[in-house]
């Protein structure tokens, strides 16, 4: 039950909260996303269909760029913990120069050594995600070279949000599908904007990273946004 509630519910739910916050903070991106959703709705109508498939969601470039950028910028699992099961050697992508001047290109890893890896640190690595890695920008996923194709660490877009290797998140595809569908439905029908309290939102580590309001941590997760029905276009008025 713990796995279902924390890994299968709290992660996706809080990622969605951060996603809606970025929609509210970036009205131009929200408008661009809604236009892409409207175009998909027209495509479905021309096919005589009323519901989309997973393949339809995968075919939407900006929607998927927004999802990936949210996972990159707001990883709800902020650290991973591992323990070496045997003696090993860790090769370094860049040499380390010690205080004595010795140049190290690898590090010995004894059996039993515990590792704490920063997912946030990796996901905002400027060498991988560009000089603006500390800025929320979905367009990085659409421009050539926006995300460097180095050694692939994670299971999605070279992100570490779902961890990687044999211990990566077993439900990452399901979580991704949920986020795509939620974003399609919510951004297509609702319009999100900021409130006076939006600037007071902070990240709080509570097993997963949750949104709280500064000075109101005791109230738990909060995401104060203004929500209204999104304006319709000519196609929606016709159908």
C-alpha cells in the first residue's frame, strides 16, 4: 500500500500541481499548448472520433515538451539512495584534481558504500540542458541541441526524474500517460493564472517535493491558482 500511495499517487499528483503552476506562470506557453490541443481536437473531428488515443498524445510536440520540462524542473523525487553490492570502480566524466595536485579519473567504490544522488542537481546540469537550465522553458525540447544527447541516464529524455537502470521507476510509462492526459484535458478546457499568493509558493521536502505557501507549512500542500473556463474558438462553437 505504501508503494501504491507514495510512488503511484503522491508523485503524479504533486507533479501535476507543479505543472499547473507553470501553466499559470507562463500564459504564452499555456496559449501555445491550448492551440495544439485545439488542433488535435480538429484532427479527431475530421476522423469522426471523439476520444484520443495514447498515440495521439505522443504525437503532440508541445504537450510532451511541457510534460518533460515539468519533470525536469520539478522532480518530486529529489534524491535517490543506493548501496554498492560489490567492490567497483566509478569512472568520472571529468577529472578531479586533489589538493595535492593528483588527477583522478576514477574513484574506488567499496562494497557497502551508500550513495545519495541529487536528481534536482542532475536535471539542472547546464552541460546537459543548456545555459538556461535553471529556467523553466519547454522550448528547449523542441530546438536542435536544446538537450544534449550524452550518455543516457534516465528512461525518458535523459532525465533522472524516474531514476535509471534496473532500479528505475517501474510505473514511469503509466505516470507519463497520466500526466499527458491530465494536461490535455485541463489545459484544453480551463485557463490557469496566478494569484497574489503564487509568489509565496515554495518547495517543501515531505518524502516527495510538495508545494507549500511560505509561512504556512503547517497547512500542508497548497497551490493557490485562479481557474476559469478557457475561451472557446470557432471550431468549438460549431460542434
